[in-house]
């Protein structure tokens, strides 16, 4: 107790600090899986989530409150619902929180597809951002099709970063429009590291936004080789705009969560598969 009569508790013990860190990590893992489940099912109840994660209803309510405050889901009586219809592009912050671990793995595998000294076209989105971080420290010339990606790469003095002119899409920060198309088409790149919103054998590679899809097509035509990078949950999903058939892609990098059914379908297209 100090002179003012209040008790001095002292700094937290290393053990209690470690326990809080573990709790935070467990919560983050639950949050990501809750978002994945919502993407698949649309709605979830507190009871089924509590049973799945073997935690109390109070813990699940706290998780849902945190995710709802970030706009990542909508609270319902007794549970939660997805924050957006499957017909619309999910917000960047939601995609950033979904399947984050798999994206880090496939980003590292995608970076391994590039040889030092090459010229590279790199998409945006959450996967493109992860790839940019995996490329840091490399001797490359990279044309970033997204402002977020360009900012990550520009912090590395060993890399030459190009950014096309054009219009920046609010929220996504991708660069689109006639100027972007003209700039991309005026070069010949060694590798295009392409991302996608959806991927299926029938629909091919798909995107939510027509302007983004147009830039992707120009990037395909401007590159000697295209490596499509997509986490396993993208397979079987279809977005609004068709970019190209899977056969246009030389190599596809994904994670170990890819279902056997999709592996067999992809083998029939002739596209080489790399599983991170």
C-alpha cells in the first residue's frame, strides 16, 4: 500500500502476460474461423459455435461483439449472420481477416516462383498484399496494380517499383481505367502474379469488379508467364466478372486445404499445381 492508501499491485508477472498472449491468439484464431464459417453457411448460432470451439456462450458473445463492431458480421438473436450478400464484393477488412494463415503460406510459395532480376506484375487484394511482403529484400522490378501493394514494396530500397497511372478504386485501392490499361499494355513482363476472387473449372477465373477484371486481362496479355495465387476457399466460388479460363494460367499456387475433387478438375485443365 502506498502513501495515498491505495494498494500498489506492481507490474504483471511474465506468466500472466504469456497467458494473455495465448488468449489473444486463441481469440484471433476463433475469429478467423467464425468468419470462414459464416462465408460458407451465412448464419451461425451461439450454441453451435460454443460447441465447436468448446468455450462458453459468454466467450462466443464477446467474439461476435468484437467482429460486429468491425463491420465483419451482423448480430442476430442467438447468433450472427454474414455482413454482406454473396452477390457483392466482400469488404477488404473482412477478406484480410479470412484465411490469413493460408494466405501467408501461399504468398511465400508464390514469391518462390520469381527469379531475382525479373520484371513482375503484381495484383492487389489481401493475397497480393501478402505476396508483396514475401517479396521484400529481392532484386526485382515490380509493377504494382494496387496502391497498398506499392506502399509495401516502396519501403524496400532493393526493389524498383512501378505504378500505372489511372483511377484509384475507393476501399480496394486498385489502379484502374484506360491509363492503367495503356501503361500495362506498353510493357512485356516476365511474370504476372495474379489473384482472383473466385475460381472454378466452369467459370474460370472471376472478379467482382469490371474495371479490375479489365486490368487483369491486360496484365495476362502483357506477361510471358502467369502464376495464379489463390487460397483453397476460392475454388468453386464464382464472382461477378469472368476474367479468363483456367487454361490461360501457367501455374496455380494454393494451400493444402484444396479438396481432392478440385485437384482432379484442375489436373484436367493442364495447369500446373503448386500446393504450399
